[in-house]
C-alpha cells in the first residue's frame, strides 16, 4: 500500500511539471515573437528618414531589454524543471 502511494505522488508531480513546462514554453514563444516584431519594427523605423528617431530609440530598446530578461528567466526556470 505504501509503495502505491509514492508512485501515484510521483506521477502527479511529473504531470504537474509537464503542465508547468508547457505553460512556460508557450509564454517564452509568445515573448520571442513579440521581441522579433519589435526589433523588426525598430529597424524599419530607423531606416525611414521621415520618422522621429528620438522616440524610436528611447521607447523600443527598453522593451526589447525587458523581453530578453523575461525570456532568459523563463529559460532558467525550464532548466531547473528539466534538472528535477
């Protein structure tokens, strides 16, 4: 009886880890897409002579850095989940 309980608990833990991993991977994928779009938009606006470059330089890089930090944090969480 005792051994069956531990097996069930480990199975529940694995199932929960797989759900958390799937959630983190989907969040990382969404952030990566947003990062790519922002970088592409920034490159287009920097190439356009009619745009005001001061707003582009101040607004987008801050968000790009925030996204990269979030993606890195999610990657570290995924690494710790895979180590467990």
